[in-house]
C-alpha cells in the first residue's frame, strides 16, 4: 500500500500472500493514523489525547460487533471480525501512543521495553495471529524482533525525537556513559557518545538475533518476510556503526539500493 511516511520495513509487502494484505493494510492504517495524532503537527497535548480517545471508542464499538462507518475504523472492524483479531493488542497500541504524549523520558531500559511491548510487539503478534502461529516460542521470538526494531527506530531518530521534546535513550545509560542531554541538543559526538551508541547498537543487534529463528521456523513467504525484516534491522544497525553513532549528521535510513542485498541475505 502507498505510505506517506518513511518506513524502515515493508508494509503489506509483496512477499506476503495476497489474502493477508487487506487486514495488514487495515492494521497499518489504524496504527499510522493514531501515531500521527500523537506525533505530527502542532496540536496541544489535550487535543492529541482527545483524538486518541476517539480511537479507543472505535475499538469499544468493534469489540461489541459494531463496525464504525468512518475510515480507518471500518476496514479494521471488518478485519477484526473476519480474522478474530485480539482487540487487546490494538488497545495496547493506542495506550502506547497516548504515553508518547505524556511521557518524555525513560529512566531504565525496562521502562523502554514496556513501552515497546505495547507500541511494537502487538504488530508482530497480530501478524502471527493472521497465520495461526501463536505458540509461546513464536510469540517470544516475534516480541524480540519487534522490540529490537522499535529500539532501532529510536536510535535512528534521536535528533528528530529531541525536537519533539523526547529522549528515548534510557537515563541510566546516559549516566553510565557520561553523556548529558546537552550533547543531544548540540549534536556533540565524542568518545562518550560513540561508546553509548555502540552499546545500544550491540544490545539491539543481540535482541534481533535472538528473535531471528522465527524467520526460519515459519513457512514460505511469511518466513521470507520475517527474514527480510530482520535483515532490514541489521542494515540500519550497520549504518549506525559505520558512522560511529553520529546519527545527527548521518541519519541511517534504508534506500532502494539496500533492498536487493537485504532480500539476498533473507533468501
């Protein structure tokens, strides 16, 4: 489907069977719309929370079998009914986006993982649900992949998030490596910063590797999609490492020329 935002990874990619693309598109449109309310434009915090409450009310309706007429809720309601998608996972997404409005700092990596549990992991779990692959091991591996991808997105967007008043680097890690928020504000890349970013990259890479067996255990095109997504995450980390963590002057993004190698590695 066409998207209006830069995306690291495929959305309803051609790698997936055609039958699951419509529900994935519906989930994406719902999540993207809610995330935009939390992130984009110059709305007040109160207005953002009001807009997100509308998404929660739509989920209330869908849960009792009433499909709202307006997009993106209509398509999502149809997908939920047709595929018995867990509403709780969709509620987690809205909860995480609401937290983005009110919480600007994270004390520990545990706090950040809890955020990712609601902001990223539901997407992987919904995808597995569409394929009927909901055993404990698959869900745990999916969570590892999705949490890692969320972290990777934080590291590539440190400068963008700072402009929105947010710092996702855990405060405990800033203290451990002797980095202050003034360095983020002034884009100061010294040895302390490089060590901090190398640590974040290594931790994210290990998490991604721990979930990677999911791509080998899933059959056919779904397994290929997961493997390509993992390789996309690895490529972003390679770009961060290549510039020694200077994501201010060299924001790492995937470009068209990167995808042939990503696909080759996935195959």
